[in-house]
C-alpha cells in the first residue's frame, strides 16, 4: 500500500460515495452550529419538510452575537441579535440537537466549546458554518468551515459534496525563543506563504516546535490555517492530544476509549508520503510578530518598521498603499512606536486558559496605561471559571482590564464590543481586515503576551522587554 | 435554483487584491435570518460614506456599472469568513459571474450553491478582461457556460475550466441536497460500517 498522509487517512475513512469524476460524499462526524450562519439552513429544512439526519452529532451554541457584559442575563438588547439567538434556541429544540444556551456555564465560542466538551476527537471530520473551524485540526481531525447552503446539506444528509484537496506540509523545526508563542508561529507562516498560499491545500503542521506545543497552542496554530487560504490545518495526534481528550464529557470511556486509541495511534503521515507543497521555518528564527496592514499576511517582527508600498510587487503595491493609509501609519515608522488605545484579549484564536495565563504573567502587579480600554473575553464560561479559580481574573482586574463573559466579542464586532472609527486595537484575534472590529477601526494582530505588553506601555511593544 | 446558461452584460473592474468577505458584506448585515435583500449593502463600507451617501468613486456607483452582471476582481477574491451572505449579496445585486486569478476556497464553493459562476483565469487573460471591464458600459462581455468561453467586447475569446459536476448542476439548476438524498443508501451503508469500526463517534 502506498504511504499516506494524515489527511489521506482521515479522508479515506470518511468517503461514503465516490463518483467517477472524483466528486465524493464525505461523511461528517461532528457538525457545530452557531446563530449567524444557521437560520437560513434550518428554514430551508422546514420549507422542504426535511429533518436533521443525525441530531446526536450536531451541537449548537450562540457565540457571535451575544453581549459579553454581565447585564446580558437580562436579555439581548439589539433586536436583530436577539432574533438570531432566539431562532437558534428554537431550532435546537425543534430538531433535537445538543445545545448550550447563553445562560449555560458551558456556553462560549463554538470552537472552544467543541474541544472542551470532548465533541472534537482525533480522526473525525468536523464542520461548522464558520471559517475558523480549522481550529479543531489541532486534534488530528479534518475540520473546516462551510457556507450556509452546506450547513443545510450536512443537517439533511450528514455529508458534504467534496473533492479532495492537495497535501501541504508546514514544518517548524527546532525550539522557540522566549517570548515567542503559537500565535507568532501561525502569523509567521502566513507572512511567509501569503493569504492565498494555502488555497487548494490541507496543511499538516509538524516539526519539533509544533510537537512541543500544548493543545491550546496547537489550536491557535490550526485556527489561522484559513487565513493562509488552506481548507484545513492538521496536527497528528500524540500523547499531548490523548491526555487533553481523556475524561472530557463526550470523549469515549472504558473499552471504547481503548478501541479509539488503537485507531488514533495510526493517525500520522507515513514515511515517504507525498506532499504537493512543503514550507519549512526554523523555530529559532521566529520573533514575536505583529500585523501592520489589513491582511493577515501583513506580518513583521515587532522590531521592524512599517514597509513602503514599493517594497512589494504586482497588486500588492496598491493593496499595501491602501492598507497603510487605512491604518494611519507612515512607511518607515517603527512598529514599536505605534500607539494604541484598545486591547482585546480573547477569540477562538486566543481565548483559552493558556492564553489568559500568558497575558496575566506579563500583567501581574502592573497597571495598564491611563486611558487605555482593555478587555479580556474568555472563550467559554468554563475557561472563565478556571481563570477565576487560578487568580488570573484578579490580575486582569487589578491591572485595569474589563473581565467579560464568554463570546466572540470584539473579534468581529457583531455584538456591542466594537471599535469606533480611527481607534487602534492590539488584538489577539485572527483578522485585521478593514472594518473587522468596527467601521474605521484599526487592528494589529498579536499574541496574548504581546497584547498584555501593549496594554501596559500604550504602544505596540516587544514583550521580551517586559520579561 | 435558477438554471445558468449564458450571461451577456456589463463587467465591472475591481483590481484590488485580497477583497475579503468583510469588504463584500460587513458583519452588521449578517444579522438577518433571510437570504434575500442584501444587494443594497454589497460592498457597503466602500460603496457608502459614513453618512450613508453613495461614494461616487466606487465602481458600482458609476452610471456605467450600476447594472453590472459580471465582476472582474483582483487575486484571492472572497478571502476571510465563510459567510454565505457574501454571495447572497452579490447575487441580489445582480452579479452572476465573478472572474479572478484565484478565489478563497469557501467563497468559491458558496458561489456554486447560489447560481453564481466564479471563473479562474490565467494572469495574461485576467489583464485582457480587466482592461475590457474598464471600458464602462461598452464593456459588454459574454460568458457562455456550456462552451466554457468568455468573449470580450472586442470579440476576444478566452476559454475557462470548470469542474464537470459543478457545471452540470449550474446548467440544470440542480439542488445539491436533492441529489445527495438520491444516494441515501450509500450514506446508510457508510453509517452502518463506520458505526461498527468507530462506535465512539
């Protein structure tokens, strides 16, 4: 048998039907659902008189729209947001799918809740009407975002019509330097490949620096595979994965655990398997990075300066000019001189316990700069509870951060947490697009530790100076 | 779904690369529970000033392009989120074909589900089409799906590739779910088999 990649193995295990032209029906093991991309899909089912084929494999949680302030217990003020969340409440009930409503302590960002509850397991196919579904690839699960028509397709048939992507390997060799995190890895990779570099591929991340990451770090890396254009990102499961999964509410138990482990241990890329594209970065070469522009590929070490549009070629010259103008920067300006007024720590990229620990480590005993608006939004109610138990919440609050309830919050500004025009935010989220955090808002992506450092100094800051 | 055959219409140029889904439709417009009516907010933040007035410089606000049915866009069009509101807005505006040198994966898939034809062309052909699109209301291109050909206003013919299954579905306006449900027995068989092999799923 010819050697297979991890992607090949998971793909092959899920093909329910293959047509002569290679179009496959891929069986879906877990379907995650949130309130923004699902109402039209459920409506479609109702109109056609169809049912959810596998409600036991379908998990819903509201996250994009929900306010993160304590007063949300009194309901959602914005009528449109409220209607979407109420629609999800009703759809979950009517179709009998698993549901974590707003008031449930387990509620949070769908990509944090899935792994936390043990819904996400190695070797699975996982989809959600959200591009950051790539997050679940950290478990060696084939996970990707889908549109609403495909949400409806999966609800009705538990399959997707798919053609196989190509295999791409991203290897991070060696060890990371102090102050460098999973977020810096994933941003550095996109800086290297560009936002279209992964288009048509499924990426497998490997190498010593990836192996040494915790599950939280691996989720951060895979989360942004989509920003590099890839359909999905994968990391082969290992003892770190199995330890994380074991004992979670929906993880297999007893004999089933043993049977699962037997299969999970075969989920790695065989020696000699073919990759269509290979990128290798040395872990030692990766610095703490920030984005300067309005595309996640606009990545530079914090020690660098804002580039000049003419440093680029082709369409990127105009794009860079537009970005620099939108961001209110000057070519040649030191990134560490860029003053910020807002700090956002949270999102499906960096809203897990380890992210909060990393930020708190920098903030301990310090205060944020006067006038700074800083907020921490834990990725789930359980992350929040754990952070409170570990004393992290007090560190954030003492430093001057707002301590919020779980949700997508300022990552995408569909809820009350938004930037005003011209405001500049150091954000641990995943997209720095124009208007992403609010119309006219300016976003610099960075790691939680770097965000904490920026909150203290009031400007983009090399976290290594505060360590 | 409506059958897709031939489009003969004005092509609007948007040479900017990496046009993301937040540009195509900002999140404030994702709060609908319907698929229709989003054309008016297509490219919202580029198309309207902060006070809600139209930005005269934006291509789709220019008299020549207000009825555009084809969009010739820069590389990596549709990157970012999975929101199907992006193709819904494009379709609702009246655009039926988007041409670029590359598309983001999810957006590309979403187009086909909504009767929009995304066409990937080589750089050299992209230059010709972009130039043609800049000719304003004289930029009437023809996109013929059956023949897989784009004809510029000057009569230059450019061929394009498309997945045969997707072409078939577009031409016949087929509903994916209906098609898949015809293969229900394959799904049943897979579930039985997988249920035994991986009972923990």
